C-alpha cells in the first residue's frame, strides 16, 4: 500500500497490447507542473482534491471524480486547487498502439471538452488502473486495458470499430482456441493471439467473446483448471500444479480453482472419485 504522504508520485511501465504503456499514481501532490506536452494520449482520473487543467488557451476546472483527456503534442499544465493537493491515476498510451488495436490514433476520443464527468467510466478507469498496478498476467492485463479503451471509445466518440463477422474470423477464432489449449501454461499476450487469428486485438476480443461465450482470458483459465484437475488426481503437490498450469502463484491458483470448481484444490484432490470424469475435458475443449 502506497504511503499517504504529500507529493508521493509513482511511475511504472507495463507491456500491454504489444506496446509499452506508462502509468503513474500521485497522492497529495502539490507540485505545480510547468507547461509541457506528451507524445502519448494521456488520460487521468482525479480521485481526490479539485484542480485545474490549462489547455488550448482555457483553464478547465477538474473536480473530483472527473477524467482528463489530453491528446498527444498538446501543451498544457495542471495545478491543484486546495492545500492538500490532488490524488490521481494517469495512463499514457501511444497513438500507434491505439491505432493498431482499434484503427484509431491520436483522434481516438472525439471530445469537445478535455474534462469528462462520467461516473461509470471513472470507476472503470480507476479499477482497471489499480488492477494493472498489480502487474497481472499479460492476457489479463491486455483484456483489462482493451475493455477500458473500448468503453472510452463508446462513451466519448461517435465512431465505432467495424464489427464484420465471417468465415475468416471464425477460422481465426478456432486457431486461437487451439493455440490456448496447446499453450495453456504460457503467459500469452493478446497481441500473440491477434497474430494467430490475423485480426486486430480489439476485433479479436469482441469476436472471440461473442463466438465462444467468454473472453480469451476466461477460456485460458478454464483450460488451465481442466489440466490442473488431472495433475491433482495424479497426486502432484499444489505448488507444482500451480506452476505447471501457468498460475502466478499457489494463492492465485487456489482462488481461481475454487471459483470455477466450488472446492479448493486440496479438497478436490482428497476426493479422488471426482476426478474420474476429467481426463477427457481437454480433448472435448479442442473438438468444440
């Protein structure tokens, strides 16, 4: 947990959607930034402490609960409005990454005003940012960021991503399913699956979810759980099973296993009779 100190600022990078994304978090920041600009699309969530965004010759109030959108190359500055400063979360995404994912670059967000008050979008941004701060698996992080970008497109832009759906897409989804089944223990990224399917990451995620009934990440997790059942039946140690099936650690494995199976891995292993029907599950997944 970050210290609740004045001017606490943390920066980090995460590799998502085939590119590097810069993230930052500030708590009680009273530092006044000079006029500056970014190469990336910058989106910030102001959690506590109102402030102001000076942008294109105007000063825009930035109340708590607002989102700030600044296009790349735009000179701007921020300042706090109270002695306690501002607490915020920021995401900097390269325009070329956005263009590759969904066919849109620096003009991805068609906004009349740079400050957006949308309670649901704000909550989604903060939750996604906090989860990415925990550095989840690549596919989990890709799905989280993609969902956030999609929702920001939907709520701030009049345009939509093309949603064509045909034979080539269905074949691509079949290839992705097979890929996930064969490489269930790998830390797969959405960009990897995009190349397998020959679809953009954005379009792949939408079509896969609609065709299969769950996201690529959820499908991967279920394949891992099916394989873990077999390994547990063989008497493998829980820690080894977690590692061999691609989970981050034993705690993560236990949590996901219980969510899907209804029992902890230890309880499942203790009842060997349960595992008599799981040997064919991976084969069934491959044939589906």
